[in-house]
């Protein structure tokens, strides 16, 4: 994954020295996009790639959902709000290239 040309050098370094955690919310969003024809995603590809890349799956826990309530940011996307809440609750860094998330200026959000 660190050889992906879409990733900046700093992001590649972070990924190379970190455990990569993927939220079940991200997988859910990918499947929804695939069902609408917006993301090519063969059946079984997600689980296969998680295992092949050695990614850690982060389930959606009730406390993550509860943490969404206490977010002070006004970001409208429910998936993004859940990802932010998970990052805060689990004390993880959240790598993204989404300008609307980066603009929030949250300490756990890192430009990826």
C-alpha cells in the first residue's frame, strides 16, 4: 500500500510504521457505493484485501455511536461523523484527503 502513487511521501511514511485500522463504517460505505455503481468492488474483495494488507478491522461499537453525539463539528456526512468519533474514542489518527474533514481542524485528522 505504501507504493500507491496517490499517497504523499509523508502519508507513505505514516502507513509504513503504523498498524492500519479500517472501520466497518468505511466498508459499509464502500458496499453502498458499489451497489449504486459508483465503485467497482467484486464480491469478497474487501475481506481479501483486509487480510492481504494486514489491516485491522475496527467494528462499530455502541460507544462509537454514542460518541457521535458529543462531536462539536458540524460535518453533515453521517459516515464521516462516525469515523471521526471512532478516531477520537480509540485515540487513532484519521488519514483523509477530504477537504471538508480537514477544514474541521481536528487534532486526530491528518492529511493523507
